[in-house]
């Protein structure tokens, strides 16, 4: 079995690279960052990769893309190592090619819904077609959100180690990472060997091999397309013509960032809460990189505390408006206002006067316009505690505790957690009930979370229930990471 070649380019790159290097056999880290080269003694190489690990759009986790068997191994390692990680696996593969059928077409929007294989659907934009028409399409963009379809296109590209071949095109492009003289040489070479009816993009890795190898790969990719093309139309049903790359998304909570901090600190001086700062915003990420230069003079703890105080004083002062963003198990996201900050410190409290019947109302807990909602939370807490008071009498109407993955603070006075489908409720008469979605247990079976995370959620739920029954003023639970 050959070594899997993995490229890690992420705000978590050094820690993730070390984890892969320590725990997985038969892997090679390629195109390493300067930190990976310096601190992990990885040789600089532009070899093509089998697996790519990069950041999700909002820096709340990572995406793994590549050869299915290797992605599975990395998923298993990260699930077991990263304490509060949640893994979403895409049901279809990136870059897969399908013989698809149009099942719905919106003429005014020039948008089509296509049946890919009888089980999966995709959406294609800027197309003129009719219901029932067949199209050869390739998956270009995936999503884990329940109500959003993957995006496909009739522009087909096939990727090799050294080139990317585009069907029905006419161009030659060379990676901008290749320097001027070499770029000119490769561009001239590309114009000589590009096949009729195709465009090619020459990748950075082509600069380190003989031109014969690049030309051979172009010919193989053309043969690959001819094989795909030959199978089009042989089956009236929608069907997959060519497999792509497996894609998984891993959401990283506070506890995972703490673990990665510790891992990074084993090989490099690391400011306290390093990955929290890197994920908080682009600007804060640049600030932490600059601050790293002063570790020896100022100290890791002091720098971390200074940056934390900067964020708290700027984005979470008394009176600041706060929104909470909940991510859900079905891939959707919801954001709502929880009020203005009335208390800061180890536990932050927000207050909001409800303007209409609120989403927290249940058959047993009815909230009216003018009632007051108080929310208690803290960075890294596994809970968010809601308290509701009558707008007329000021009496406590009821309480709710949501069990979440450890709470993150995100840019400009927002907080984020993964709603784990576990809610505790207490009414004014002292009755305490729990509403627990059994799909959390199913997440373990599906490989989305580890057994240890499932056990920790159970422990948080138990402790929160005891605190709710005991009448604790603030139910904010932070277990040892």
C-alpha cells in the first residue's frame, strides 16, 4: 500500500499535521506550510496530494476531501481525538459525474433541479432546458444543510496529479505559484500538447517532474473522458458515470480547540487560547500571528489574557447587543437575538423584553409580549440557561436549559453552539421535565460523534437537571476539557 499524501492548509494546520504525523501510519504531508517545515521537520515538496484538509467558510471547523478510504481513517482519528467534534458526511462525492434528468425547471430563473441517480438530486443554474431532458453534469459544490441541494454544472473537469483537463474548452493556463521563467516554459509546452476540444490547467506539481510525465497524464485524462462519454446514453435512467472525492465536514467546538492548543504547544510556543483567537475572526487571527513574536518577552499566558480582554471589552461590554447562532443536527443554522448584556464576568447575563409570543413558548410555558427573558452563558459552557419573568408581576414564569457543544464566542458580540437536541424545562410550580432527541444516540452509530462525547452530554444533562431542581441562579456548566 502506497503512502497517502495529505495537504493541510488551515488555521489549525500545525496541530492537525502533528496529530496526523503522530497517529497515522503510511501518510506523507505534502506542500507543507513554513510552520510544518520548521516545527515538524517536514521536507518542502510540491507533490500532488490525495487528501486536502482546509477550513470551513466560518472557521468553525475543517473540511476533508479526497480518496474515500483515507478520508475514513482521518475521520476516525479526529472523531476519537477531538473532544467535541461533530462529523457530517456528504451522501454524494465532489466532482462526481452523472447522467442526470431534469425533473423541474424554472424558466424565469433559468434554474433546473436534476435527478442524479434515483436517490439524490442537485441544482444547476444558468441553463436552458426542459423537464425530461438529460444532461451530463459534475458536482461542483456540496452542502450539509438539509434544505439545500448540491450545485452541479455541465462544465466537466478531470483532475490529475499534474494537470486539470476541462472538456469542450480551448485554453492553456499555468499555476500562478510557478515562477515566471518556468511558467513561460510550461505554457509553451501546454500549447503544443493540449488536445483539440479540451482546455488544460498545469498544476504547481508539474514543475517538479519531466514533461513526458505531464503529457502522459493528459493523454490518460483524455482516455478517461472518452470512457465516460462512451457510457452516456446507454441507460435511460439517471446514473453515476464517474466517482469523485469523498467530502466530510468536521465542526470543532471549544474543547477541540483547547486540545489542539495543547498539541501545538508541544512543538511550538503557543499563546493561550491560540485557536480560539484564530477562529474568532480574520483580524484576530492576524493579531495572534503578530503577538506570537513577543512570547519570550511578554509570556504566553499574559498575551492570551490581553487578547481575551481586548475581545471582551470591545465585543461584549455592558449594554452590547448579543445574538446566538445554533447549528442543528440536520445541517441547518438559526440565529436569534438574546438581548443586551446586563452583567459581565465569568458568567455573562443578557436581558430582553419580548415583543411578541416567543419561540421558547411551549404548551406548558406560555410567554407573552412584554415578558422578560434573561440568558446566562459563558465561553466554553455546555449549557445556555434561559429564565423568563412576567412583564406584569416580575415573577419567574419558567426556565430552560439547552445542552450544547461548548460555547464559542464569534465575531462582533455573537455566540455559537451546536444544539444537541437536549432541553430541560422548569415551570413556576417547580415541575422539571426533559425533552431529549433520540437522534443524538443515533449520531454515535452513524459515526458523527464519539462515544465519549455522547457520555459527556449525558453527564452535562444529569448535572444540569440537578442544578435546575435545586434552583441554582445560573446553570452554566464547564466540564474539564
